[in-house]
C-alpha cells in the first residue's frame, strides 16, 4: 500500500485528529521555538489535519502558509477544518483560512521555486519519504538563505520503544539515529543549528505501584520513553 492509500484511509476514519492530539504534546513546544515572523512564507511538510500550520498562523501574520501532504483526503480534511475554524487540540487559528492553503504533493519534488520559503516544519512525517535524502535536498532548495527546517520525529533509532511501529503500518519507514539526521542534513547543504529531545510532559505516568499496566512492564521504561526520549528535533539552516 502506498503512503497516499494508507493515509487516505486514516483520514477517512478520523485518525488524523488522533494523530494531532498525540503529537501536540511536543509539537507545540517545537512550533514555539520557530523564528516565524509576520510576512513569512512557511511550509508544513506532512501536514495531516493542518493543526501545526493553523497554530503558526495564529502567532504570526504569514504572507502564506502551505500544508503539503501525500494524501488527498488528509489535505481535504485540513482544508475543511481550517474553513470551519476548528482547531482540535491546537489554539484557534482565527483567520488562518485567509493565508494558509493545503495541497497534495511528493516530498521529493516540492512544488516551490528555489529560495521561496522562509521556514519549513515537519512533525512525525519525514520518515515516510521514499527518499529522505532527496527530501532534504528539496527542503534546502526551497528555503531562502537563513531559512530554517524544524524536523521532529518520534520514530528514530535511539527510541527503541518506537521500533515496533513499523509492524503497524504498510508504508516503509526510515529509522535514522540522531547522528544520521545530522549527517544527512549536512549532506543536503543545511547547517545543523541544534538537535535535542523535546520531552512529552503531558502523557500521564502512573505511580510505580500501578505497574505493570496493559502497555508497560516498568514505570522506568515509560519515564524514559516520554520524559527523556520524547521527540527528536533536528534544526537545519539554509546557507
């Protein structure tokens, strides 16, 4: 099954909202760190329900925000949520519909001119790319000098708790280490400005006396997964 077919199915049964709810725990902290200013042009790569783009549009008067997804159904839902002013778990984006749009596209062939965007963001989508190195080259191409790419993933080598996810989805996922991300960013022509782990402080962790639970044998493992490993964030800057 292709990424388009997989995520069309997810969008059709409302799982885009479920992803938004789970990802918002760390995505909001990543978005708050992005140096987005009034008049900027921003790309949300793998936009899903569009929640991140609406949140960015709520904090700055964007010239234009683009949410790109491989799934037509995801893009359709994102347009509908934005038109209706729905925000899900993200803050209400108010007039976001006036300056954001959603399109279907290929991560390896971004439909933007060279040096045309100020910032790009991706949350839990980058590793679905058929060719992640090509995707990074495309991001570097479309960013203006000094533009940033905030790439956030929960599925990565050091997070061993995420490794089983591949068995739950038909789309082939790329599992890189933190060092792999840094090397790939540099190979694509992006400076690595920072890389760190953004903890999930909202997922409730029961007291030790309640373990084992249905999902976790030890409380220490759950603490490591959410409070220490969290989301891996790599920030690239275009030269």
